[in-house]
C-alpha cells in the first residue's frame, strides 16, 4: 500500500508536534514553542525526514482560516469599549513605535521600504495564545490590568486585519515592491486603494446586512435537527466557505474572510456551542500552521546573523515593552499596570507568521526577514516567563512600598492587579456554567444557597457578576483558582464540566485542598465515572443512568396505580 505525501505530512506533523509540545509543557513553556521546533525538525534545514513543503503550506492556509475564525468568534466589542480610552491610542502608538524600530533595522540591513514595513509590523503584534495563557496562569486576566491587555490585544489584531488588506496594494507602489507590480500597470495608489476598499466595503456590507440575519437563522435551524455532526459541519462550512468566497469574489484574504465570519457568528446565541464544537479541529489545524511556519525557519541564522537576531529580540522584548510602559504611564495608570502590560506584550506569535507568509508571497520580504521573525518569536516566547518574573518582582516591590506608606498614612491603597477572591464561608462551589451548571446555579439561587461559580469564559463571568452572582475566572484544575474561589471554606463542590478527564483533575485538586469537602461530579461514560470516583468524588452522576432510573420509576408507579 502506497503512503501518500498528504498522509505522511499530516501524520508526521501531528506526531512530532505532540512530542515537542509535550516536552515544552514539561519545561513550563507554551506548547507553541514545541510546535515551532517540531516544524524545524521536519523542515528542509535539518537532517532526516523532510515533510512536503507545498502540502504543509496548504494545510497551514486552512490553519490560518480556522485560527482567524476562532479570533472572530471570541472578538468582544464589550471588552474593547471598557478600556478603549487607553487600549486604542496605546496599541496604535505601540504598533507605530515597534514598526519604526523594525523598519530602521531593515534599513540598516539594506532591505526595501516594503520589506521593512512588513518586518516592522510583524514585530509589533503580540501572540494572542501566549498573552492569554500567561495572564490566565497568573490569575491576571480578570483584573484591570488584564482587561487593558486584552483590549490592547484586540486593537492590535484589528490593526493587523487592516494591514492584511492594505499590504498587497502598498506592495505594488512602495519601493521594493516593483517586482510584484501588475503587468497591466497604470493604476495609481489612489485607484488601487479605492478598488481594494470598495471590494472590502461590499463584502463587509454583505456580511452585516445579509450574513448577520442569515447565519444565526441557519444555525438555529440546524441545531433544531438535533444532530451534533450536522451542527459542527454547518459551523465549519460557514467559516471556511465564507473565507473562500471572500477570496474568490471580493479579492479579500482568507484570514479577513474567516475573521468576519467568526465575528458574525458570535452574534448568534449558539456562538458558545459553535466555538466548543469546532475547537478540536481549530486547535489541530492551528498546530499544523505553527509546524509549517517552523519548517520555514533556518536555524543557521543564529550563527550567521547573531547581531541581527539579538537586535530583533531587543525590539520585541525591550523596545515594545518600554514603549508600552511609557504610553500606559502617560495615561496616569499605576506602575504595576504599566509593568504587567509591558511584560504581556513582550513577545510575538501567530499574526507575525501570517504577515511573514504574506510578505514572502508578495515577494517583498527577503527570506532573512522570515528567519529573523521566527527566531525573534521563538526566543521572545522562551524569555517571556522571565520577563513576567521580573514584572512580578517589580510589582511586589511597589506593593511593599505602598504597604509601608499605608502604615504611616492609615489608608489602604487598591491593588489593581489583585485577582478576585471569595472572602466568605459555607458556600457551594459550582465549576462550569454550561447547560448543566446554569440549571444547578439557578436552582441553588431559588433556595438562597450561597454559591460561587468558577468558569473559564470571561464573558460568562462578567454576565454572572452583573446579575449578582459571585464568579471566579479560571481553570478549576489550578490550585490558585480553587483557592480564590474559597474551596477550603466551601461545604460542597459540584463539578458540571462535561470533560471527564478535566473533571477528574478538578476533583483530585479540590480533595487535596479540602479533605472534608462533599464532591459531586457528572460523567458521560463508565470509564469517566470510575476515573472521577478514583480521583476523590463522593458521587458521580451519569446522565444515561439517571434517565433510565427515572423511566423505570415512572413505569413502576404507573403499574402500581393500575
């Protein structure tokens, strides 16, 4: 039996990505570092097996579509509006500074203006994956500093979406972009921009006028059928289909088409279900995207151009951080807020890779630029934990100085970076606010039972707090999240998350922190039930068993009455 290059590329890509991603996690590094290194290993610049570069590029394109579709699904006007006064001007100013620094380095290396522009933009935008993971691990996502960082990131993402639209046009008119000029020629920059924006406006108008009504309606009808497979297929067809249609009919990039598809889909009440059902596939192809990017990296650049690599890293880690710090301080925010935002932005990731791929396809970014961006990304992600450690130390020193000042003045200053914590006792702790968790919380509220909810979705947490509930943002498998939720003072823990493995981790952690806690969880399979019981749960409820029990009870009651 012949093994096709497609199967070999996918199989080896996933296998090597898993091994290196696991190793990165063991070293307490973001898995994205492992995925990039996996690409280096199977790439043409290292000995051994070499994956098919053309097929990897095609798979990476699907990864970009699904990645941007996910960004659109999680795009929040509310998050942006809450911090628009600092996030909007701050992000724009920081992008401008980092882009100019990158263009300056490109000019020193003799690159074109067009190549320098793409290089500078690639160094200016932080990784969504890395930033959110770092904030979540430190329980900072649900603080004022976290909200500003998320809003800042949203503005950066939007700016890059606009850049993806403008760069193909600018590449034809900026010095260094002549090689990709249209043979028909004659179009001025104004005409080119006019045509580009005309098509973009037509596409956006179609999406907001027609898509905003049609897509939620279609999803509601498909959901009504009751088939999970059809619903997931509908979501993927919408995301990938709109991205492809946008590229073919409106000359809009796959990335932008997918982003708008996700943003429109978020208008639907089924957006959370759509995000959850497509997450495994989005994650899988995002991994292949990072692997394909790693395949493009030539490690020898670290030896050939060590000064250029260090200069690139300095722009990312030092230049961006200093710019962000100065900007935040200029808006009269506390120093710890400025330091935390600076640390969170001191790395680059997925959008940088998309820009690099675009620059290479346009023929304006030299291969050396690709290597420098990839080296800067890998190194900045590697040192980001150290940057956060420095930020934590600086914040601790500031809080100590504030504490000393408080003793003298007799006042208590606000720690704007302190996560939410539960101060009371005797409450019921509910983990997960999905369909089951919501019913549990509503029933407990009717009986006036004090309840604390732990949820990983920021919007759900904010909605819960607006309605008067006590909610903690974070993954309950982490000890600091359970501690913030007051697990030591709780009387009961109800684990309503659908994932049996995750539920087992939560149960084990909670049992370790409070041996006397009454723990009840849910399961879908017999194997999950056994796993959760072994982890320390007092009772595990499986839906099928309960349904069968109630049906039998009803039949017995009917028979007895007859």
